[in-house]
C-alpha cells in the first residue's frame, strides 16, 4: 500500500510503525525488500532501515557466514534444514546501491 501510493497519507505513519515493529506479521528475509522499500517512502526511516540491515545481515557475518542465509537463524532453523545461501542475500546490496550507505 505504501509503495504503490494506495495508503491514505494520514495512515502512513501508523503503517510504517507497524512495519518497524513487526506488529502485523513478521516479514521474512525473502520479503524484506518490500518492507524496506515501504519504509523508505519516508526518508526519515533511512537510518532505521540501514541499522536493521546491519543487525540482521551483519549478525550472519559475525557468526562466520560466507553466504547469506534463508533466515536470520541459519541452518538450525526448520529442524536443522535452514539453507545457507539464498537470492535475497542481495537485499542489502540493492538498498545500499539505491539509497547510499550510512
């Protein structure tokens, strides 16, 4: 709704707050690009988005990842069936390129 301009202006701050707090339903990493793009419809969310990316994907790196994982949990997710390499690992790169780095 935010990305396509269908959300009434007066509702936009509340929708962004829900997204930032995962108050509706937590967004998986595979759909995080849409969450971040929706939040970036207000440039004041730039720091929050970049910090969230650093927390999630940076944590993988600090845990020794050489590729980005299917979920932030890693291989122990899904009863030890979590994949350790996925296409949405490009989410940080896309956003850093599009919006700049902190």
